[in-house]
C-alpha cells in the first residue's frame, strides 16, 4: 500500500518513530499553512494551533456537499470554565492522552473526584469520561501552582509542582519519569 500511495496516487507519506502521530499532523499542518485538520481525535482541540487552522470533524463529514462540524478551541475552554486556552494542554495532560494514559492517572482522578467513593473501593474505581473531564476542569480552575495565563515555558518550569499535586510521591523532582513524560506531552501540545 505504501507504493500505491507514493507512486500511483502521488501521496507523500510522513512517518516518525520519535514523535507521536498527532503531533506530526499538527506540525505538518502548521508548516504547510493548512486551513484545517480533518479528524476525529479530541487531542486536536487541545493542541496550540494557530487560529487559522481549524479542526474539522470527519465523523460528521457529508461527502455530497462537503459539510462538517468545526470544533472551536476557545468555546471548548470556555465551556469547561477555563480562564485561557493555554490551559487546554494541561487539561489534555491531566485527563489522559496517547502518551500518559488514564490508568496511570487513576489515583489523581480518584483524589479529585467529589464522589463519596471509599478508599477500599479504589481498585474498582472506573470513572466515566464525563466525570474525568468535569473534575479535571474544576481542578485546573482552582489549582494554585500555575497562572492560567502562563506562557508555555512558565508552564514547563512549574510542571514538577503541578505533577506533585497529581502524584505526591513525585515531590517536585523535574527528573522524575512522570514529570519527564508530562513535559514531553506539554511540549508536544505547545509544539515546542
């Protein structure tokens, strides 16, 4: 199929073993001044895309008239009650994503849940996606570590303190593996 795409259809294939696929798509869209990314991956609403690059829904694409839905980052951040769209990468980090999955964030999601789940029920704790979204947004609205208007570099510098709130065993060690993974995710979302 690679030869079919390259030779017969004249399609350029881009791949990388070092960079997550979503990030590659966003970088290519930005570098080539694309007008949109057509996908059905919620990570694209989190990326720090230039306003001129839209995130369009492939799920709602009507091939007869080429109509689809356009997802709006600013409206999404406002719906979550976030103060600035720069909080979206933190939201993407803390809800779980392709690099830092929900299972590794289970303890954090349990701790920020206002539900009356008993500690002994933790092993069976399976929050709904809606609850995770709502709870992480509330956490970001009330956390004191990061200014919601912080630039990406300041967010990275303060990431160990934020991750210590996520997992107290981390302390504020910037070399801790979870902090390193979080930094990789944040750098990817901000295209740093």
